[in-house]
C-alpha cells in the first residue's frame, strides 16, 4: 500500500512538472503546422519552399538544441545537492555553447545554397527556400540562447514559465505570419518570407521574456540563480559537451532517418508519400507526451541523485516508466479506434486515407516502442549514461529502421529466407522495421536502466553501512 502511494505521489510530481512542458512543446509544434497551412493557400511553390527550408532549419536547430540540453541533467543534480554556485557555472557553459553554435549555424545558413543545389527542386522553389533560410539567420542566436533557459528551468523544478512564454509567442507568431504572408493591413505580400519573419519575432520575444522572468522572479533568487558573471570552468564545459553531444547525435540521426525514409518512400508515388507524412505527423503529436514526461522524470531523478536520495530516484524512474507506458497504451488505443477520424482531418483524398489506414495498426506499436525508448533514454542520462543509449538508438534507426526497412520494402523477407512474405512490402516495410528497431532499443535500454538502478542503490547501501 505504501509502495502504491509512493508511486502515485511520484507520478503526480512528474505530471506537475511535465504537463507545462507538453503544452509548451505543442505550441511550438503548432507554430510549424501553421506555416504549412498559411503557405498551402499561397501555391505549391511557397509550400514546397517552406517544406524544404524548414527541414534544413530543423536539422540545424534540433541538433544544436541537443548539445545545449546537456546542461539539464547536470543542473538538476546540482540543484538536488544544493550546489547553487555550480548551477551558475553550468548556465554559463550553456550560454557559451549556445553562442558558439550560433556562429556555426549562421555560417551554415549563409551557405545553404550549397545544400539546396543537392535537392531536385525547381529553381523558383530553391530561391524561395534560400530567402526563407536567410531570414532565419536572424532567429538563430535568440533560438539558441532561449534554449538555455528552457533547459535549466525544468531542471530546478520550474516549468510553468516555459509554457506561458511559448503560448504568448504562438499568439504573436501566427497572426504576424498570416499578416505578412498574405499582405494584410497594407503590408507587402511576402509569402514564405513572411512566415520566416514571424518566427524571428517569435524567438526574440521568447528570449526577452525569458530574460525578464529570470531577472525579476523571486523563485530564482531564492535558490541563488543569477546571470553568470564569469566564463565557465573547463571541467563544467567538458561535462556539458559529454552529455550534450550524444544527445545531438540522437537528434540528428532521428531527423536524418526520417528524411531518408521520406525520400525512399517517394518512389511509390505522391499518394503514398502523403500517407506516410500524415502518419508521421500524427505520431509526432503523440510523441510530445513521452518527450515531456522524459524531461520531467530526468529532472526529478537527477535532483534526487544529487541529494543522495537514491531510493527516491529509483521510485521516480519506475513511476516515469509506468506513467509513460500507460499513456502510450491509451494513445495506441486512440490510434486503433478513432484513427480513421484523425486521417480524415488531414486529408479528404480517399486514396491517401486508405493508404495511411494500412499503417495505423503499425503506428500504434511504433508509438508504444518510441515512448518507452524516449523516457528510458532520458532516465539513463539522469544516471549519467550518455553514449550507450545514443549508440543503440542510432543503430535502431539506421541499421534496422532504414537498412532492414529497405530490404523489406523492396525484396520482402524472402531474401532473409523466412518465407513469411513472398512479395516486397512497399512503404509498410519501413514502418515495420522502424517499430522493430525501436522495440529492440527499448528492451536493451530497459536492461541497462535496471542494472544501473540496482548498482546505484547498492552503492548507496554500501556507503551508508561504511559510514555507520
């Protein structure tokens, strides 16, 4: 009974910290969706330009975001151990990394025409995409610096500011993008460029709001968090990169694998590509739940480990897994029961809907496996296991998801001498293999986590016995 009460209490703590993160992530997601909707009414060229431009932007930003996010488990552990002076050092490391990565990103965006020439798209689309990316040069510094705030705030148990700032930014970005894209109220019609300008204003609004909140909020001053007054030490900088670089590799691998899959699936025709994109969009929305729970669980586990409460850290880790799996099962049931309704929201084309419906049952299993690996890898990073989860995740995405998916889609499993499917499976093969890869990665990560928790608690008992 006591164990059940603790589990419920831990789940409540995770939800309280994770729910605002989920809302904040959804606000960002809908900002991207709104750009596609706006551009969709301006013609195929504008929509294609935003699709190509945003893919390059997301690849750069999400990869760099992973590096900056490396300060999160470190700060959470420092907060739990009440080492507030070290928190300032970690924030300084995050800010320095964000600035350095901004320079690299700006250089990449300036020379994005080289990347665009590799894409087989009409010249007018490439020129529009180049203009779209040129505008994002002005967004990158703010976008990177604000991620430092978004990394350390949940780490110290405060997540509501992230939610409120993102909601405000959303309601600034969307009307501004619509106004500039369509040329309302006397503004010139800028199309995709207008959407990019809206994003620039959004990121700078988020940064200014974050700085103001940190400066004036008593919640930060109480725990001694101030703006860094000196450069970070080399040890803190190295520790941040040791956590952040594997996270960045995971982010880049995920984006890269989905891009490759989209290119492979494109050969099956426009309807199949559309069906694939719809399923990918739906699963990405559901993925926001385990992502938020993973961030919250990671923060709470790190805090308790920093405080030396290893048994509590174990309880929170298990509660995070149970909660994530439970909600993922509910999401899977939704996909299986009312999935067709969701598909009709995305498209009125019956052929596209029917093709997407073939993947719905597979997407339910895909989401379950993806949710488990997401929260498990986040918890492992709280236990300072950074490299191994990344290796398993990359292998699952590329080795099994892309590699085996290509075999299943083009040759079936007759090539593997299993004789379960005599014909090539088409784009369904990629989803089956991706699900299998995530399942294998989840199992391996769960075994790693169980061993790490067991070792952690055992070490705690040994140190306690020795001190007595």
